[in-house]
């Protein structure tokens, strides 16, 4: 029996999870509210909030899992990428537990973990997981990637964004129409009542499997600016249609490339992951495309899409099986390394 305690602190979520033999026993997330009024995450405030939340979050994860610190076989943490001060809190806290209990330390890459959220087996649920090789569209606030996953510990990026991430495209579009940060979930909410074909936004013309969202963002900015000159209440009067239309374009950009990746690799086991995979428009369109293309599709449960520690724990489990441990001198890295 292998029990792992994992911590995620790369951005504005303080999270802890206990996983036993690949099954998630607890998944506790404390989201930082302090950033809302600034329209984005303020790194120093994130570090301070992690310091305040980390002990209660870990205690709660242990309690829900009915586990004791002395039973933990390995301690895992998000090492990169992320905000350096935020990562430092999780890294040093985890190192001190590993040192105190004399147990192995496991460093996890946040983007690898988003992909492996698809391998999570939930307690009391016999959910199917993808078999290798599979493709994963990982869409978060900082990344947009198509990953070819050969095994849990071997994956390569076959396409990625050249500028903004899909989550940024959502958040920046939301900001343009006056919605608070993070705007992605709000666009999703208003889009449900809107007509996705009302306004047409351009599809970027990018070669291969790469993405670009900055041109779309600029087109959206000018469109809103011009319409507001004609009618100052344009956004308020058409909010649902605007949200549905921009969401529909972001989703079609993502799925057209994913379809291309499947055609080029011949792989039909396809997953999505990352914060934007919580988007209902993307989830529905992905399932629909999957049926048309004869794919076997996988989407992590909602709570494993946005930042969480269960995905860190499952990745750590596979690293544990492969004896991929770190020295106590390990340091976090802000960049993908
Ligand atoms: O993976 P994640 O939680 O954090 C990063 O690693 O970046 O992703 C956060 C991103 C944000 O841009 C947020 O707006 C977006 O995911 N997001 C959504 C939805 N839920 C989260 N975007 C669109 N629709 C949603 N329902
Ligand atoms: Zn993330």
C-alpha cells in the first residue's frame, strides 16, 4: 500500500490531496479571494495567502482521508512552472515534512499533472481511464498544449500556443466586456443563454498544430469598441450572445487543432485537461466531435480540471513506482523546466 500526500501551490490555489494506490482519498482546495479586486493574481499576495492556508488545508486533506502523517510513504509538491514565491511555500513545507518523517520527496511538473488528472481513479467510482498512447489538449491560464502521452512518465508536446493561452483568451475577452477576474467561468455562465452564431470572430491561420490567440483578442477588442460607439449599451444588451460567440470561436480553434493532431498521429484516445477544460462549451463540443470522429474521449471530473492537488498526487504515485525521488536541496522553478 502506497500513501502519498501532495501539495499544489503554483498560483492562487492552496491545495492538498491524499492518494492511496492511485485512488484519491481527499482533494482540498482553498481558492484565494484576495486577488479579485486587482483583476489578476498579485504574486506577493498569493505567497502570503499560501502561508496562511497551507497548514489548515493539509490538516483537512489528512482528516478527510482518515490518514495520519506517520502513515505517509512519500511527500509530493508542485515544483514548476508557476509563481516563484507561491511555489516556494509549497516546496519548503513539503521538504520539511519529508525531512521530519524521513520519507521520500517527489517533485511534480504542474502541466504533466494536468494531463495525468485523466488517470485519476475516484474512490467508490469505477471510472474508465485512457490507455497509452493518448493525446491530451491541456488548456489552462498559462498554457495551451497538445501532448502526446506515451506513458505516465513520457510525454511530448506536439503543438502549443505561440502567444496567449486559451485561459488568457477567455480572461482577456472577459476583461474587455467588463467582467471581473477570472472571467473564463463567467463567459461560460453567460454563454449558456446566448447564440454562438450571432457574431463571427476570425479563426487564426497558424501552420501545423500550434495555436495563436492574440489576434483573436485584438479582433474582439476592436469589435466591442466599434459597437459601443454605435450603442453605448451594446455589451449589456447582448452579453449572452457576445459570450457565446467568443467562446464558440475559442473552442473551435482548440478542437480544429486537436482533430488535426488525431489525424496526423492516428491516435483516437483523446483527453482534455486544465482549467479551461471545465468550460461547458468545450466539454460539449469535444464530446460531439469525439462521436463524429470515433474517438474514445476522456475529461477529468470537474474538480480535477482547475488547479488541484489530486493531479499532483496521481503524478507522484507514478513517479514513486519509478523511484523518481528528489534530494532535499531541490528548488522550485518559475519556468517550465
Ligand atoms: O489550470 P488552471 O486552474 O490554472 C493554471 O494552471 O493556469 O486554469 C485557470 C484558467 C483561467 O484562465 C480560468 O479563466 C480558466 O482556466 N477557466 C475557465 C473556466 N474555468 C476556469 N475558462 C472558461 N470556462 C470555464 N468554465
Ligand atoms: Zn493549472
